[in-house]
C-alpha cells in the first residue's frame, strides 16, 4: 500500500517570458513503512521536490495524495489541519525553540491534540528512550550538542505518529559519529514503528540507511536503486557508483 502518491508533478518559477522549470513531470510513490532517500546534485530539484511533497510548497501542476487524501486540492486552513495530524518534519537546522526544554520541544505537536497529560508523558518517555535523549529532557537547546538537538527534532517529528516524516538533510550539520547515531535511530524507528520516511540527502552514507534511493537530475527522475536484501555496505557502494555515473553525465554538458 502506498502512503504517498505524486503524479505528473511540475514546478515552475517566474512567468511565461522568464520561466524556470525546476520539476518536470515527476511521478513518485512511497510505500507504507518505506524509508526513501532522494539524491541529486545541487540544483537538480531534490529540495524543491521534498518541499512540494511535504506541502511546504505547492506544485504548479500535478496531484499529491498522502494517506488517501489529495492535499494539493486543500485550502490553507484545511491544509494546516492536515499537516498537524499527518506530517512530521526533521530539518537540517533543528528548528527547536530555545525557550523550551527538550521535553517541551518534543511535546509541541501533541499540544494541539486532545491527549491527556498521562498519555503525552507515556509517548514522550517511549520516543525519548528510543532516541537516547531521556536523560537530557530538562535541558535547553543551548545546553546540548548538535547530535542531541537533531535527535530531539526527530523525537518531535515521531511523537504524534504522523502518516509520513520528511527529513531535509538531517545529518548536514552533524559530525560523522552524531550523523551515524541519528541514522541508526531513524532506521530503528522506521522498522519498529513501520514509520514512512522521505529524506533528502547529498550523503551516500546517509542514503545507504534507506530501503530505496531515487536520483533526480534536471528536475526529472534519472534512476533509482532498491536495497533489497543486500548489506548496507554493498548498497552504499551501489549509491556511490550511481552518483559517479550521474556526475559523469552532468559533466558532459
């Protein structure tokens, strides 16, 4: 079953005299419980695609369905409600509120739901334990490391059990150990919770944690790789090879 289906997605900027086509007729789907990575060179359209799929931006043409709902036809108020219940976000720059503790930041998505304090605390304890940040729950963002901030951001994305989680370069600001810690946690949560994750990354190591990688070139899908049953290291090598071919193709222009 597909949790996300996007059909014939175009994204243009500018007007008819000076039009920049960023996405050109993209069809993409995400299965329930799948961990999908989107890769591509700078300017390929991968971040625009993530923004459109996650409702941060609107497509010029095409339809996007998440959990059976066509959100590209929704009005702004309806879309805001849809986001609250169905979408989770992990950003490169954490987007934590400095005046709130780790626990308060994580609980934010539940503040608009009718959930008892007891259930909210149970959910917090579960996700904070899974992400290894329970012991820093009373600290503020300026008192914790970058890796801890990003795991806090991830906990906030997971706590309300959204239909799908979008991650934009989540390891971009992290050192290699913090990055691998986060990716291991995301991979565990993907498997344990059957959480559907779409991640944009430029890093083949990060992409190797996913089940499938879609490569974008010049606003179109160039190719994709499925991990299947192979070990992560072998998948990592496949991703690097494909990146090399993609880079070679680009340099021919």
